C-alpha cells in the first residue's frame, strides 16, 4: 500500500482544483507574521509553513517585488511590507467613512472649519471623506484627491506614527518635493516636525502644501497600533486661527481616539 505524501501547512490551505497552490503558499507565508513575530528569516518561515527553503525563497522574492514583504538591511530578515499595509487601509476605509461621518459633523459644528478624512495609498494620502465648514472661504478639495505625505497635515500625521525605518524608506523612494516656500524639504527637519507631532498628538500644516491654507490632523490607529488614516481640519492660514490651534488639536485628537477605538 502506498503511503500518502505528507502535505505542508501551506498546501493544506488549498483545495485541490479550486485554488492556486502557489497563491496559497504565498498567503501562508504572510500569515506567519504577527505582533510577536514581526521579523523572520527564511529558515524560520520555511519551518512555519513546512516548505523547502528554495520554494520559500522564490515566493518571498515575488512578495518583495509587490511590496508585500521587505527585507531589513541590518538583520537580513523579512517583515511585512508597505504594500500589505496599504491594502489593509483600503479594506478599513469603508468602515472609517461610516464611523467618521458623525464625528466630522461634530468637528464642523464646534469649529466652523472644513473636516476631512484621508487614508494612505501608494505613499500618498487619498481624501475619502469631507464636510464643508461654515466659513466664508470654501476649499475646492474633493473626495478622491491626493495629498503628499510630507507637505500635508494628514500625511504628516500618518508619518508620525510610522517607524524610523519606514520614514527613511519613504524619503528615499518619494523624496521631499517643494510645493510652497513653507514646504519641509530636508529629512532632518521633517523628523523634527514628526517628533513635535507625536508630542502634541496632532500635526500642523501651515501653508506647506497650498499658500493661504492651513490644516491640522490626528492619526487614526487600528487595534494593533497600525496607522490606517488621519482626520483633519482645514482653514485659512491667518493669525487669529493660529492662536486657536491647541484647542482645535485637542478636538481632533479626541475624534481620532474615538475612531481608533471603533475600527
């Protein structure tokens, strides 16, 4: 009687004739990572999914190509990549939009300023929700518009919650393009600004993306402390509003904390 070949953990996930074995193996590799195993070597991954290291290596290279995994240059181990992070953000955006609507309305009612919700996608922020303020100045920002990470409040809020390595990777890949005379274009200055953002709990954009426009934003975190989005207030860049920034920032931080607890 023939002995049936033992299936690997990865292969058990695939139903014969119904799913791709290669895709199932790649997904199994991604699922090996968790809060306690953030970085793993090929040997550790191969043991967890019960596959030969040669196969695991090829799958990892494919996952790296699509930014679903990345390699730490210091340890040579692998970790979840930026691409996986962005895909997760898109999944969460629908929940965010519905949960954020009443909070954005409350922010508009309490401040009179325009409220915005943005999520990270492909190293940019995408506006996925907005409510116009009551002030005389109207902002032509539409849902679907994109904002740079380094020159927008929503972008800097998200960057402030990222690791030092992720920030370095972003700067190396995208750069710090000058959009106005106030745009931060040096990495050292950006890191100093992000440190202040973490200390305050909200980011400040004072005419860094558009002349005459300022904004504040607070990061929204998932239950696993991953940054998934940011909520913001936009308003004219004038001295009167500048004096009110601490109050506005406190309101934003409270709204972001509420959203973080719901997603």
